[in-house]
C-alpha cells in the first residue's frame, strides 16, 4: 500500500514539544534539589519532630516524585514512543492529565500550610487572609480538576483553545494566594520585629526571614504572572516566553508547556520552602522572638521562618523556657552564655548590665525555645534583683573554681531566690566555671557536688574558654525544669511570687 504524503501544516497544532522538553529538564533539576532538601531534613531532624510532620514531608515528596514521573512519561510518550507521529500530539496522554491533578494537590497542601502558618504568626488573630488563601487555593485546585476532566472528556487537544480560561483561572488563583501569603507573612514578621525583643541578632534573623518570604513568594508567583501576561510582551520576549508559558494557547503543545511549568512552579515552591530550613537561620545563633506559639499562656516563642521549620513549630506547642544566669562578678557568666549562643570565647572583661539571648535547644527530642538572661554580677553588697524571681523557669548559678568567695555567694543567691519565690525548691544547676584554670583552683569539685546535693540542684564544672560542658549546663537546667513540670504540660509554672 502506498504511503500517503502527510502535510503537517494541515494539522491544527504546532508540532513542537521542545518547550516541554526544556521545561522537563529544568523541573528535573529542581526535583533533584528538592529530594536533597528532603534527605537533609530527615538526617538533621529525625527524632526531633512529630510523626505527622514526617508524614506530611513524605506525602509532599511522593507527590513531587509522582508528578516528575508523569512528566518524564509524557515526554517519553510524545518525543520517543511517538517520534515522527505528529498526530499523537492531538491526543491527551494519561500522564499529562494525571500530572495536572498531582500538581493541583501539591499546590493546595502548600497553600493551606502557609495559611495556617500565617494564622499562627498572627497569634491566631488574623482569620480573613488565611481563609482567603484557602479559598484561592481551592479555586486553583478546582480549575485544575475541571481542566483535567474536560481534557479527559474530549480525549483530544482540539478543544484546548476553548478551555484556555481554565489554566488562566488556575494561574490567577495561584497568583492571588501566593501574593497574599507573601504580604501576610511579611506584614506579621515586621510587626514582630517592631514589638518584639530588640537585638541585632533578632532583627537580623527576622530580616532574613522576610527576605526568604519575599523571594519564595516572588519566585512562586513569577511563573503564573508570566503565564497570564505573556501575551503583553513584545515579540522578541515572546519568542522565549512562548516556549515556556504561553498563556492562551490554541494548540496542544501548550499542554506540555503548561503542565511542565506548573510542575516547575510547584517544585520551586517546595524547594524554596525547604531551603528556608532552620539550619541556615541557626547560623544567626540568637533566635527571634515572634509569637507563633500554640500555647495561650506563652507570649513568645522561637520561629525559624519556613516550611519545614514551621511545620515543626506548628506541630509542637513550642516550649518556652526562661533561664537566669546568676553569680558573683567576673565568674564567667557572660562568657558561658556567649560560648553557648555564639560559639566563641572573649578574653576581655566587660562588666554586664543585663543581656537576654534566645536559642532553641533540642533536649530529649523536644525543642525548647530558651531565653537566657545574663545578669550583672552579684555580691554581698548588691544582692540579686527581685525581678529574677519573676517569670523565670530555671536558674544557672555560676561560681568560679578559682574563687572561694564566688562559691560562698552561691548559697546566698540560692536562698534569696527561694525567699523571693516562697517555694522550697527551684529548678537550678550550680556551675563551677573556668575549670581550665585547675592550677589556681580554690574550690574542689567535691565541695561543689556537696553544695548541689544539699540544695537538691544539679552540678557541673565547665570552661567557656575550652567549651567544656557548656551545652551540658543548659541541658541540665532544662532537665531540672522538666523534673518540676507535670507530664504533658507545655509550660511549667514560671516562678511568680510575692516579694516579701
Ligand atoms: N580561663 C578562663 N577565663 C574565663 C573563663 N570564663 C570567663 N573567663 C574570663 O573571666 C573574665 C570575666 O568573664 P565574664 O564572662 O565577663 O564574667 P561575668 O561573670 O559575666 O562578669 P560580670 O558581667 O561582671 O558579672 C573574662 O576576662 C573572661 O575572659 C573560662 O572558662 N576560662
């Protein structure tokens, strides 16, 4: 039988899928990074988060993987299995349809998550924006589903021009939700910066969070904006744009571009969320104090700003612990706190007036938002300020092993707090500092241990200089606080007392 010459120009399509191919390569690269982020999340935080957070991360990753597999199949179907068969471009392949749905589901999960995050950031006060975000997210999902159902019903791409309003709706809903998320989160972060505990580390971290939020918002909004506005650009730009995000297509090639672009956008969204993970922000050491807690009694809590981190913040009623560091002058209180928070030792001596630091500490798989108050040194003539008896969960009482006087001050300070608080026991760790100076030792470790035992406190020797046992000090303090905390109680009663 003679083969009929086929005139490709008679087809109601543009027979090129190059745009889809390039888009698939980019999406695959982004997918690889997303998997890497997921791996890092599990290797860093395994055991520290709650089960449902892991489930959520796994579900998102599986959906991402599924979407990527569909994209690869789609490319295989059109470019390899049907090589030299331009007619195949007329018919909707199952993977094209299913990946539209998978991307829609990923989108709604991420948007609902961000709506929840916004609500939490606002101390559960802001309802309107989160509800609008969810409605827009549902709108985007519905547009996706209707689009997929229509394509399935028709079985071919011939009706695609008539259905072009559906991807336009999808893009519009996505832009609305992403823009609202970005503005909402930035607004609340700025509010927290203005009213929260002011310090350069806090401000830096909040600035960083705002930058992340704006970047993530800009990038996740970028593709849909181009999608909707592409036709407005001049010809030269359009040549490029048409290959990625042609908004109102009249040919099936669009489906490839659309699909890949949506996948690309979602993967980017995922990627950015994960890139904003806690380790990066932890480099700032001092943490921010913004209201994100689920506990109504706690006013501030740590906030690392993004996706996975906030998943965790949301999942756990973050436990805030306020710890006061007390002791004689020059025993090394500030050095101890600085070593713990900033990981460095300062040789020079500057008397402290008072500074507060914040840091999250994972202890026994639970993350605590610790606020550490470094106080001015006490002596017989300047006893402790009664403010250190109010709202404090635990105490670190520091003496220097090179100063007998500083050791003797510990009992005085301890009794004073007990007096102030009107209780018989306080969560407390007694710390013998400067243990690297053993040649000048004036206080034996047995004396320290005995004193701690008599007062029912924990005890440890440290050196801020050599970073010996520094982290352990605060772990012990948390341990002492938790001993006095009823099981499942997020907030132990901070010592609030009548001053006698
Ligand atoms: N060798 C040694 N020196 C230390 C150590 N910790 C602190 N110092 C030194 O002790 C001096 C006082 O340290 P600070 O941390 O300022 O003491 P402080 O208790 O905060 O002093 P106030 O602010 O007056 O209460 C500084 O010169 C520190 O370098 C340590 O572990 N080993």
